[in-house]
């Protein structure tokens, strides 16, 4: 009866499990697994497959038989010579790949949303960021017409000042984003930006810009201007209104403070 | 079972993409109801630049170049018709869906459904009476005939080059970089200044960069601009030959930017000037440049969009070769009266005063109050100088041994500046940078196009990149691989010996 040789079965099994991982994670779930994690998975898979394959002596002998044959069978002379030349070279190459100097950019860790300070000094005033609210926000309920007007004015501010980097679609892909690309301009349509933030945080980030970031936010690298140099307090609140209106997100609010004010 | 799902999923995905990519084929009837629906989409998505009344005068308009299209005059640049005619609906659809590369017009197909884009096309057309009048007269628009690209021989392409030099050089320049003698005096019919395309940068071709796209633009011209239809003076076969020639000078994809400019060690004679072939020994890194819109008088409309940088060094000096395309070398010898602005072109390399030990760097825009930077600034027609800067508005001349040894040698050929900065590696004193090998050194760039009125803080800038003078490779890098290789070879010998002994015993 013809059986699959043990060695081929072992290699085939390991390859099949690897293929399965790639298929499931990369193509079906669209969650590519980091190479380091994949290496760890495959290490265990290899160990388990080898354990199973060498569970008794006959099985183990059958597994190494072809390898033994490679070493002493006269008829495999050529293959043997080829393998014996290639194996040390491969070892050299793989190790060199690890030791060779890489000239990649150094890794820089930057906090994208650093914790805001309690208060910020700007426009000659001190603002308490814990209680600061957008003065136009309440008008959404009390005076819709005035609210729409403020959004419209915010849109003008946005297109005159912000869209060059943050984009027509507020997706952070304005025509200057190709040059100001590290850090990339914020994508306001992403669920991880303004949708997670209070309006006071936006006020702080806009008014004091890149240079107003704490050190963990890498203030030296951000091209975000200090907008208090160009916009009034009123214009900043209106452009914040526009950002939420256009994207359809609601700002995060401090619930417990609402009832008292 | 699971394995076979992967190709299936890919095939389904491919089908889906194909289906999504061919909407323009489905021409829609643009009814008034459609236009009414398009109004809301237009006001939310388009009015910021094109204006509520469609006259290309939205809040952003004055700060964009090219200016947003004015739909009232209906001078559509890319209409798939011949110069001066109104555009086909499908061409407007394409511009909205795909965007216009190299301009500020993005493609909208990722946020608008196909139906919505047709609604917007219907609405946009209502801004101009011209479309309605055409309909009243019962006229139909003739699409520009393109056909398929003929097979072009080398002789055809050579002929195309001659035709190019005869018909296109005046604006697009000898090398196609948009630097012809007329380039500095071109106007759109509506009055604003425009520049001829730099044909070497295919990723900025508004209407696509395939050879068919090139033919279409060369044959049909660009309505409202000085780019005429060339079918009036040339045969289609000749225009195809020109397209065939442009096809040989265009780089279609924007080169990938690397964060690190790697400096190559050289031995022997250093590069004598910017055109010395030695410069090519170092790899080139393309650095994007954008307008300085952060401090002082902001600059929204730079002409320069990138600089290519190479670095070489020997035991004493660093050689920094920078190349950037500029439509003119200014100040112009003879300023043109249409646009009399005539500042000098300039370029600056920005470096920190000391190599930062940690992550912290000086502020990328000209340094900060407590973190100065130095600038090596070359100005066309002036001397090269070293400046100490604590902010983009605060740069002062800086003197020192390295500063006085700094030199810059620049040439301008066919729309491209090439400048070679040379300076000793050693800073030679306080307040000037000593460039060390094997260290990551922040580096940034500024460029001024004087003929575009750029001066002081009004310029094109880059963010920080890294300069790394590649150190000689240490031997240990090869030691470990050699040990591993020898170990494997030894193991093999041992195996052979062992097996042979085994075999002998058996016998």
C-alpha cells in the first residue's frame, strides 16, 4: 500500500498550518498577524508536529530515514553535494540578514492625544479646560438658526485655514499632507479623533498648536500652527462646531457637570 | 477547505473593484430633479472651494493654485472635447469621482455614491446657461476622437521629439520641465497666472498620464488656458508621435520618500561641482516641499514641490547635492511686464547646532527660542551664508571657521537647479554643528521661487528628515554569519563521517 512518506507528511503538515493561518487572518479576517507572533505560533506548531511524528521509535526512524539516505546513499551523490554546499551558505545569508546594519529611521514614540493640562493661557486669558464649553453648543437646542449660522462661519474659517492639510473631506488628506506627513494631519472622520474628545481639548489643540504640545507629543515636529496668532476665540469655537457638524460626530461631554450649570 | 477560500475571496474582491471602477460608462440622464438633489451635496462638499454660486470663489479660492473651476463661465479644462467646446458629462463625472492629481481637487468616489456624483454633475451644469442653450439649439457635443495608441517605432519617437521641440518647447521647455521662455508670462483666460506642466512629473498630470491621456490633452488642448488644440496645426499621427516622446520623459509614479538621506563615503577626488558625475554615487532621496502656512505671512501657493537630495563625505568634508525643478532662474535677466515680480531664487539647508542625544529636536520651522538651528543659505546671484536661527522670522548671520569654509556652487539647466553645498565636517567652535558619521542628524529644507514672488518666510518648506553618514561596516557584521556557516559545514562533515563508520560496521 502506498503511503505518504513521513518526512513529506511532516513538512506538508507544517506548511498547511502556516497556509491556514495566513488564509484565515490575512484574507478572511483581514487581521494580519505580526511576523514575531507568527514565528512564535509556528515554533509551537513545529514542536507539536515533530512530537507526534516521533511518538514511537518506528515512526521516528521512518522520519529520519530519507535524511539518512541523503547522507550515505551513493545514488544521491549529486543532491548531497548540492545540499551540503547550499546549507552553510544559507546559514551565512540568514545570519547576515540579522546582523547587517539597518539604516532605517530611528523609532520615535510620540503620544498622539497627550493628556491636556488643567488650564491653558491664551488670548491673554486663562481657560479652565475642565469646565470650558463651546458657547455655541447650547444654541443647537435654543436657537437653531443662530447655530446653523455659526456652523457656516466655521466652515469659512476651515476652508480658509485648515483644509490645506486636513482636507476637503476632513480626512487629513489635504494637498499639503504629502509634505506635512510626520505627524500626519488628524483625520476628523476617523472614530478615534474628535469623536473621542471634548470640545475643550480641541480648543486647546487649535489655540496653542504644535508648539503648545507637551514634550511627549513632540511639539518640535508638528506643523500645526499656533492658531491664536491667526484666529479669534470666537472663530475657533465656530470651526470646532463645523468639524462636528460635517462629520456627524458628537463631542464627548462631562455628564456630571451638565446638571449644575 | 479554508485554504480554497482565500483565492475565492480575492476573486470576489476583484469583481467588486471592477464593478466599482467603471461607473462613468453608465451615462445618466441629467434631469432637473437630479440637479435639485445635487444642490445639497454640492453645498456641503464643493462650495468651500467652488463657492455657493459656482463661480470658483469659495472661502479657500484665493489661496489655491490652480484656482477652483468657475462653473459659470464653464471653461472646463478637461472635457474630452476639443479646445473651446463644452465638456462631456462623463468628463465632469470623472473629474469629480477621480479628482485632479497634483491640484487640491480630491477624488470624491470614496465618500459619494455614483448616483450622488451624477446629481452633482447635473447641478454644476446649471451654473452656466451654455449647456441649456446648446440643448435648445439641438446640438450635440462631439467627443474628441482618440482611438488606440499606434505602435510607435524609435524613428517615430525621434520625430516626436523634433515635433515637441518645435511645437511645445516654447512653454514646456527643452527638457519638458515647464521652463520654456514663455512659461513666466502665462495667464488663464480669467486672468490668474498659470504655469505649464512639468512633463517629467507624471503624478501631477491632472487628466491622467497614460499615453492616451497625453494624446488627448495634446490633441484637444486645455480650454481657457494658453494650451491650444494641436490638431489645427498637426496631423493626429504627429500628435501621437509627440505623445510617444513625452512617454519617454515622464516618470509616472511619484518616487517614494525615505526618511533617511544616507551619505556615502568617497575616496579620491571630491565632486568638483553640481554636475560632476561623482554626485550620482550617492542614492537620491526625494523630499516633498509644501507651502509655509504656519508663521508670519503665510504662503499657500508655492511653485516648488520637491527637492532631491544626495550626500557624500570624505575624511574632512561633506558634499550635499540638492536638485529641484523650478520653471525659471530668477531674478530674470529681463523681467516680464505681465508679472513684474523678480526676487532671487534661493535654497536653504537646516541643521541643528548639536546632534540631539534623545528624541527631542529643535522646532522644525527655523528652530525655537531655546533650540537654535543653523541654515546654509544659497541665494542666486548672492553669496552663500550660514545663519543662526531661533525661529522662522529670526535668522541672523553666523560667523565661525566652518561657516567661512561653507561653499555652494549652483547651475541652472532646462528647468532644474542643481546646487552642491560643501562644508568641513567639523564645526570648529561653539554654536556650529560637527557632523559625525553613524549618527542620525535632523535635516530640513527650504526653497524659494523668486519668480513666484517668494521671499523671507514665504517659501516652500519640508519637515525634519534624517541625514546619516554611513559609517564603514564593522567586521563583526560578517563574523557571526561566518561562524554559523562554518558550524553548519562542520556538522555536515561530522554527519558524513559518522554515517560512513556506521556503514563500515554494518559490512
